[in-house]
């Protein structure tokens, strides 16, 4: 079935041609995003479309100078947004109370559902995409650059353009590593060995271990890629941003 | 293009036939979920597949007795999961530090991306889906029922089965209500009137206003559907669950 040709061939694209995306293609993929499920049909998200060279350079800097941000013609920043809904409520004499964590979380889910529809539609159009996890790390800088008002917080970012590479498919854990039937079955030591075996035995894993001079792949994650100090710093920072943007009035 | 026939015809299905979903179909749609982008290819989520009648009855009760939970053959509960990754790290002598908000949020995004791939694939297979926003409201009860260990928190739920209804497409805000070019352009009073005009002029809106004896649609959201006390209660409750499950060690 056609859909699996798209979904099962997804790879994150990190090298892009400079070709622009035609307006009709952009409009189709954005509208595919809007059709995604969302909480109470309130659509508590916005999407900032960045094509301007100067702004892309600033985003490149913010997203830790990953070159794809400069190369790709379009950057989409997905934001949780209660600002628009609040304004509507206030203009109608209704008293909104969505400036709390529940609605930050609902808005996050809605933004991410829209982003994935856009990703699938973009790939069906021959475009490539890459998500930028650096969005939460750099939320305040993105707020300043994209002039996000109170009630609006960056959730994730998509780089979109015509691919200039075809990287291999990345590995995934086996089905029984993710799926639990009826209730959660906790993992035995044996289960863990089996689930991570393929990933640990990849040639690229061997190369990474050698390059990083570490005894195994798990240590590369904990010591190099996502170390403790970064995790704690960015957790505190993002929570501060959520509060500052007015999403933590929980009492 | 085929993909738009699927994505642009999405409607949430709330009435299901009792037909089971064949194993090969389930396996295809679940594996489509795994192919979604995810943070650092760590796949920090699990999916609980519930088909058991007794467990479905308990889930029906938990999800505020929405009958589709009983009718549909399969309920998928998507959970943020650092338990599996932590066990792997510890078994390899690596010291994981993912028990903080940043990684709860990353895991949430990953779970939601997988859920939307599964939704799109399911619809391509002729299945219907509905997301259950009640997942966050009832997180602790779901944890107890599905035996979720520390490091695991419910994010969202999908009801899946063969549709026994074809509801009309729901409305969406116009493109200029969601999209901002280059930077966020805040909304004028006029913008708000225009963006919400179609929604406010729907026949179903007129019926809702009459039924609820309220002056407008915004008041139905603030006074009836998602009122203040519920929002504050569920915000506090979900934050407590996130902390209790070990995702708030941010210092």
C-alpha cells in the first residue's frame, strides 16, 4: 500500500538542494497539518514559516549551527498557542482559563500531531524533513527572534526542502521492545539484552565506540550525547520559559 | 495525490463495528508508528495494546464511559517511557540522567509522532481512530490498571476499529489563522472576528448555543466544556503524576 512506501522510507534529511518549495505544495502540506486531530477542535497551536535569509541565519545560530537550517528553503517552527484562543474568548466576554500546564500539554500534543501530518505529506511530495530537538533547548531565543507573545511557547521545528542525500534507514528496536499486550510487562535483563542487541551490533555502533573511546553505546548516550549537566540545565530552562510565557498558573 | 485522500478525510470515529483487526494489519500499522522521527533514536515510548474485554471495561470506566472504548476492538495507550532505556544503561554500567522534565517532554513528542503515523496508516487500512484527551486527566488510574512502572507516564490514547459511522468533516480555522510568515504577527480584534467567523456561523454552533442557553460559542468552551476548576485540578494532578513517576528530578 502506497502509504507504507512513504512512512516506512522516512529518513531525516540533513543535506538539502537550494530549490524553493512552490506555494501550492506548501499550501497542501500545511493544510494537511490542520486536518490532524486536536483537543476539542480548539487548534491551540501556530506555525511560523521562515524563509527570509536573515532570519534563517539567526535560526541557524540558535539551532547550534546545523547547516541544514541554512540550506533548506523553509523552516517551520511549531508553537503551543493559547494567545489566539484567549483573545477570541475575551472579545466575546468569555473568561478563558487555559494558562495552565494541562493546556500547555494539550497544545503541545496538537502541535506535534499537525507536524507529523505535515512531515508525511511533505515526504509524499518528494520533500525531505528533519525535526530539530534543539527547539526546547533554545526556546527563549526563538521567542525573542520570532516575536512570540505571552501564551505562546516553541514546541518543535521542522526543516523542509528537496533532499540532496539519501541516507540509509536508521535502525529501530524490535516490535516486542515497544509493544506491551494488555498490561506493561517490565523488562528482565535478558529482555534488555535482546531488545538492544541489533542496535549494539551495528557496524556504525562499533565505529562510534572506537571514535569516542568508550566501552559501549549506552555510555555514548550518557557521557557524550545527552549528559547530565545539559539535561538538568535545559529542563530548568524550559520550565522557566513555560512559566514566563504564562502556562504555569495551576492554582 | 493518494496521501491527501487519507489525511484530508480524517474524522474522529466514535461508533465502531465489533470486527477484530487482523494481526497482519495491526503489525503493519504499529511498525509504521516506529518509523516516525524520534529524539536521538532512543525511542523513549511504549505502546500498550488492550483487547481484553475486562481491561477494556476498566478503560471505558476510566475514560469517562465513552462507549467507543467498549465497542472498538483495540485501544492503544501511548506512554512516555524512560524505564527501558534506563535499564539498558544500568546494565551496561552507564549512568542515565533522563528522569527530568526535558526528557519527559522529548518522550512525549516521540510518543505523539508515533501515534500520528499509526493513525494515518490505520486510516489507509480502512480503520477509524479517535484520540482520547482524557488520558492526562486519568493518568494515575491508567498507571494502576496497566501496571506502568516508575519512569512511565501515559501521554495519549487511540481507539482503533472499523468505523460504523461517517460523520461530517469538522471545521478548521482558515490558513491565515494558524500560519505566521517570518515572525509571529499578533491578532487585531478584526483578525479574531475573521478567523473565528466560519466556526461561529456554523449551524451546529447555533444549535449548541441554544441547547446550552449561553450567548456565544466561546462561552460554551469556557463555561461548559473546559471550565476553570477542571483545568486547574487536572493540571495539578498530572504534574503530581509526572513527579511521582520520576520525571521531575530537575536539579
